[in-house]
C-alpha cells in the first residue's frame, strides 16, 4: 500500500525486498538489545511502555487496538504491549516481517479516521521525510482521548544511510506533538551516551571499519553510566534521544506557550 509516486521508498528496493530488510542492511537486534540494557536506555523504554499500557487501559477498558508505526521488529522494552492479552497490535512498516500486518508509508496511513485507541512510533520519525505530516496522520487515526507514545533521536549520528533525515531536541519534539496533552516526556540517554555515539562514529571515520569502530568505542560506553548522576535538566539538553507520551484532547499548544514547556537546564 505504498504510493511510489509520492513516497521516498525506492520501487526497485521494494521489488527486491526480503523479510526484515531495511533500506541499508539486515537489522541485527541482538547487539542493539545488549547495548540498550548496558547503557540503561532499555529500562527507560520498558518503564515507559508499561505506563503507556496503563494509560491505554484507563481510557479503554477491555479489548483495545494499538497501531505500531514502523514496527517491522519488536522495539526495545515493548514487552508490556506484546504480552497484554487485551491489546491487539497492528504493526506496519515499509518492509514485510513476522510482525507486520501490512506494508505502508507512514505519511499516508491506510487506516480509518479515529479508529485506534493508541499509536506507538519508536525510532521512526528520524527516518521519514515529513515528521509533521506523519504526526498529523497519527492524530487523524486516533480516537478522541487516544494515547500516543514516541521515541526519537537527538544527539545521534546518521544511521540507515540516506533514509535518515531529522533530529529533535526535547522541546522540538514536544512542539511536534503540540496537538496532544503531555502525560510524560523526557530523555532516553543523556550526554554520556551521546559521547559514546560520537566516539563510535569518530573511530568509524578513522578506521573505515564499522566492526573495528564498534570494538574501539566500547570503553567510551562507560560515559553512559554517568548520565544517571547528572541533573535531569542537563540530561535533557544533551539527550541522546527523547520521548513523548500524550493524549489526544482537541487542544493545541500555541507558539507563545512553547518556551514554558522547556525542561532543560539553561
């Protein structure tokens, strides 16, 4: 269900697609999972998804429908969603996988207006050409009172090659979801984790080797542990990634209010 005249997804790539195949290479989830647990980002996501599940249940007792955007794989910390017997997950991505129900572009979600109870979009908005349009689609498909949860990078280098377009500060992320009442928002990884990312790409440029760079940068992963002792405002300003959980309310933040939403230390 991809309109190739409107989408950045290459028709040739799609015709040659394989299961669980990204625009760049095979997605290896195990190394990512190990690093996420070591650096603490997994625990943040796990806690957030548990709260996300509770928020969905509070607004919709009994069976509920959650749309998973760009969920060709299980995301980090999403067990609370996948294990909930009262939650039906409808996952889609631009490639087929054992988890996807259909293949589509998030700029045009082939789902009816106000038809889902919640939407999850984890580590996806950096890979779309027009994040605001994708968020407007999320708003459209959510029922009144529906809940959204998003995780998006800030201080991260390019990944997925040409299919990587945008980064957001925590406040910029909040503005992107200005049509939602905030339930919770914050950082996933702080300046220490950002140092690790920077050194990994530094060594990649120096050695021209992804594998060697991954090995050489391992000691710098210790900086990520220091994020836990920093004031949270400093973590926000140097966040490696940010998250937003909000509820569709029919109200919108206006420009004159945006500075009041700042959570950083400056």
